[in-house]
């Protein structure tokens, strides 16, 4: 039954986007149909085919091996702080600061090394060709979308010469694909936070980011259909050469500095976000106490109620819907980092015990779909094309809606194909 709910939820989320469309009559159903088909195909490969399943496990093991290598540097620099063994019952913030954030520095350097040798460019172009030939989107959209599998806001750099002349529909697609995926530099953070409770999470995060590309395209093209002729409609443009160091060591050094700035940015967002939420809770809680409510209202509780029906459409176990709604609501304000942290706590405390629920939430939370991402992606893209700043700003909240629906659609794909069998969880007893 839950599998059917996931299937129904998949099309309900698509219907919501269509109902909110700027021009329903202009929707390109070929793009939508192929985008849906790609999601089902990738879901089938990941969850059902034996050969692909083994490759998926190898991918998971590869990411875990990289994490082990990354910890060597943090262990040397931070000593016992990097293991959390210096404090009994160390807080999640302690774990994030001394275990997870340093991982972003290593992954940034590793991605730079792959880019230096041309490996990332080759993989990105293969995915771009797949998206272009199947969904029929412009070459620039395909290239930027494919780049989002590995990078974040930097994905727009690969199509920098074309951003100024992109259609509004193309701009929305670029923003949405960026928000609906996670960068390889942050993937390690989530693995560190959830790896102990969910050992197979690394492979699932990679597949979630790939599935979210066609999901993001579907939602973007439903919300704002293409009514113009894109400059790169007929072919994939040559990738813009991003300025990089002349040798491997310089590339690693520069990327490490970028990774440090990324880690600091994540920490800053969490500090500011948690502080603002605490302030809002005090403002909301004061009148609720005057009304004599047994439990004061909070912004997270309100968002949990808003996202409850959306969580129900994911097809997860009924007992887990309330907690899932809260996690999805938290992500809007506090980023997916905090939501993944909370999910790890829920698993450890036995609040969520259904492996299928954990898999679905892993996919549904996998994206930069929070308020701060509007400023990050709109500002980052506008820096490349100052003349399109007004268009990008106007599309910001629409992109957030599209990306949120895309990640929920990705969660439904996991719900359709996953039965929880073979998923190992370290649950509280």
C-alpha cells in the first residue's frame, strides 16, 4: 500500500507544479515525460537490478574509503577532538564542527584534483548528452544540470558565456537544478552524520543527486514552460574553461581554501539560522502561553504541520509521518545539514525504526532547498550576468518551490522502488 501512496504522491507533486504553472498550455510534455522516465529508470537501476545494485555498493564503499582518507588530516590537526572521544555525549554541534566540516575541505581538494586531470569534465559531458538527447532541453541547461551532480552554485560557471542571453525558463532550470541537488563537497558531511546509523547512505546520496536532476527539470518546465528559442537549443556548448591552477599542487591548495570558506559558510548559516529560529520561537511562544496552551507554539512545529500532508504523500510508515514532516519543515529554515543531523538522532533514539522511511527521507532531504539558498544561488548566478539580476531575483522563490517539489518527487522514487530489505540500520535498543 505504501508503495502505491509513493506512486500517487509522485504525480501529485507534479500536478502541484502544473497548477502553479505560469503557462499551462505551453508545457512541453516530451520534456516532462522523458524527465519522469529517467527518474524511474535510475530508480530501477539503483533498487532492483542485481548488477547495478553491486555497482551501487562499490560506489558506497568508494565514498567511505575517501572519508577514511579525509579523516587522516583532521585527526592529525585536531587529535581527539576529531573523534569526539574527549566528551561523553558530545553535542551534534561538537561533532559537526570537529568531524564533519573538515571533510568539506578534503572533498573540495579531491574534486579539484579530478578537475585538473579532466575526469570531472568527461563525466559531466556524458550526463549532459544524456539529458539533452532525452529531455530535449537546451545544451546550456543540460551542461549546468550535469555539473550540479558534483558542484553547487559553481555549476553556472560552465555556461558562463550564455547566462546573459538565457531565456527565463532556462534561468529557472539552472537555479532549480542547483537547489535540488547537493555538491560533492558537502556529501561527506551527511555521510559523517548518518554513516554510523545508516552505513549505506553514501551511495544513496549520490543516486539521489542524480535522480534530482531530471526531477528538477520536470518541475522547472512545469512551473515556467519554455516559450522562446534558447541559443543552445540544438547542441551542447563547449564547456567554459574555469580558471584553475597550472599544476596539481596549486589546484589542491586553492580548492582547500575554497573548502575552508564553504565550511565556515555552513557554520555561519547554522549559527544565524538557529539563532533566528530561537528568536521566532520566543515571539510565537509568548502569546501561546497567554492563551494557556499546554505546549508553546514554535516555528518548527508550525512548519511540521504544513509539511505533514506532503510527508504523508511520500508513502512512509504512518507512525513516522509527523517526524518526517518536522524534518522537511526544518530544512526550509535550517538547511538540510541540520535536518540530516536530526534524522541521525531519531534513528539513534529509536524514534524512526523503519528502514524504508530512512531511505525515503535520505532522498527527500537531499537538496539545498532552504531560504538561504535563494540568496546563494541567485547572488552567485547574478554575479556572472549582472544584467539578469532582476530576472534571477524574480525567479528565486519559484526556484525554491520547484526544487522542494523535485526533492519530494525524488523521495517518492525511493518509496516506489525501496522495500527496506537489505538496508542496515544501527537502531537504538
